[in-house]
C-alpha cells in the first residue's frame, strides 16, 4: 500500500481526496497546511505528496522548496492556476507534476500511478555476495540459498532498499503487516533474530550490516561502522 501525504488548507478538500484514493490502495495522511505537512515529513517516509499551491501561511511553491531541502519524495502540485509560468515555476522548484483544479479524478490517479512506476524500487539487490531477488523471492549468499519466511524476506528487503535509514518497530509493522495490524514490537525483534541467525549460518557477516539502533529500531548499512 502506497503512502500519500495530502496537503491543503481546506479540510473538505483533504477529506474528498482521501475518500477517493482509499479504494485504490493508497494510505493517506492529511496535513492541514504547510507546517503540519513538514511535521509529518520529519517523522514519516511517504511515497508521494499531493500539494495544494494556494495556501495562506506558506504557499505550495515555498513548501515545495522546503520539502526539497530534506526529501526527494515525488510531488504533484494541485492548483486552480493554469498559467504556463506557474507550471514552469513549480517544476523548477522540484515538483514532478502539476494538475489544475477542478481536476478529473481518473486523470489524477493515472498521473500518480505513472509517477510511482517511474520511482519503482529495485527488484534485486546485491551487497558483498548477498543477493536478494524479489521476483524469484530468493535470498542467497555466494550462490548458497538462505531460506527465509515471507515476512522475514520482506523485512530484509525493506532495509536493503533503504540503506542507512532507521526504521522503527512500528514502521516495520505498518509496512510488512499493514497499518491496522495488531502485531507487536516483540514480533519484529523475533524476526530480526531469525534473519540474523539464518544469514550468519550461511557465512555472511550480518552483524556488520544489520544494525540495532537502540531505543528506536533497525537499519542496514553497506559499509561496517567504525
């Protein structure tokens, strides 16, 4: 499920967008204004941002500039203004696409899907002989197969795709099990122990790469920390 941050100063518009996107397997977070949006972006990673331009506290162009200082998340700007100069301005500030209001809902959905396809994550990752292949659902080290459960495989893949990024236990639960899961943090810890042990038995130096960030969660590093 793709995570989308909706940014607008009108609650009605946020509610309408979330209502439309939910059946299409998008998990929406609603930010009422630019400062709330920045707060969400500091705490969570999103797959896409839908950003209204005309906001009184800080307009969408300025917010786009601020987002680009800290994230390369795809941004689609939504606005009633359709002058070519405004479109060019948004794109130069880092927006990936631009949709004018009132917009066709199917067109917006198609643009979101196209942008996300271009940003699709890698299907296979190799690091120092450890090979993770999503299409084949296979993990191996120096061509020796390592048997992981489906949840273990997906968790390891999430870390491998985002090296150096710390994931909290709650984030991993939401990504792997779903946001409405009743899974608890100790389940994550159990899966981590199993992953480490299985990869360690294959001979890969897992403890140099699969790192515990105490009090927060876990991360993967490609180069061992000094």
